[in-house]
């Protein structure tokens, strides 16, 4: 048995912290995996937002505080993962995620009963269209400004600078949007509870309520609030073991929420 495994079983975290830099890369990965399994996760909820993460040192049980410290420092993970991606790669990944959501949402709006009409200026569809146009504008501005550079090295430098600033601005905008919505999340949470109670009461009277129906609805609403499409939320709920199928989850959500 590897030395780190013996130390791990004996909860000798300070010794593991001093040992891991000398381990081979496969052993470092194995240690990191063991730490991920060994440090408990906690769920953090605020209004409609919910996230799950590993406990921090102050939150972890006494026998796991040292393990939580190693995870929280992030040095082992950084050693395994290597250098972070360059700004243009990181921005491209984030942008692809955003554009996928925006295009899926626009497609969903096109399938609604009012499809064919011009989207309202404050509608979800129009916001998505505006977002796509602004993302395209970043490309246009990048090409125009980089064309002014005298060398390939200068052009590459400028592209990376713009990508880094674009990512900072994009993420800042997402946090600001979440902050704007916080005062209304209490109403949304109460609305979900009311919806769950109404749905459960009505279906029970008809003898048709599946045991996990309220959980399907609640979980899908959380996912949708986090930015997933209804279709994707239905699929993720089914993968979590909720509902008979993704299709049935979609139908259930529509029937009970009329949204």
C-alpha cells in the first residue's frame, strides 16, 4: 500500500500535505480522488439558488478538517490540472455555453403558441437575440482592433487581452443579474411551495399523483432558474431518478405550471 494511503487511513493530514509534492502524477490523482470522496459535501441555498460544494476546513468534521484544508488550498488540484487555459480558450468555452443556451431558448420560444409573431421588446426571446448580437459585436470589435497591430505577436497579445476582459465583464454581468433578482426570489420560493401544494392536493383528489411529482416540479424549476432550458431540465431530472422519463417530466411540468 502506498505511503499516502496509510497516512490517509490514519487521518494524518499534515504529513500528507508535506508528502504529495513528491508523489508521481498518477499517485497525486489517486490522492486527489480520495480527498474528493473523503471530504463531505454541503448544500448552500439562497432563495432560488442552490449549489453543492465540498466542506471548507471550518465546516468539515474534526477528523476531516486537514483533508478539507488540502482541497481548499487548491495546490494539489493545480498541480494535477497543469497551467490554466489561456484567456481566449477560457472565453471561447464560456461563450459556447452561453450561445448554446441562447439558441436553445430561442428555438423553444419559436415552438410556443404565439410563434411567428415578432418577439416583444422585453420578451425572453428578444433578450436572447440581443445577447447573441452583443456577443457577435465582440468578435467584430476584436477583428477591427487586432487588424491595427503591426505584428502577429501584437495581434495575439491584443486578442488575449480582449478575451480576458470580455470574460470578466460577462461573469460580472451574470452576478449582477443574480443580485438584481434576489429581492424577488422569496416570492418565487413561496410560489413554488404554493404550486407544489396545489398540484399535490388536486392530483391526490383524483388519485393520480405520483410520489415524486412535487420533487420533479421543484427540481426542474431550480434548473430552469439556473439557466437550463425546460427540455434540458426534464432530462436532468430524469437522470437524477425523478419521473418516468424526460418526456413525461416535460409534459408534467407543462400541465402543472402552464408555462
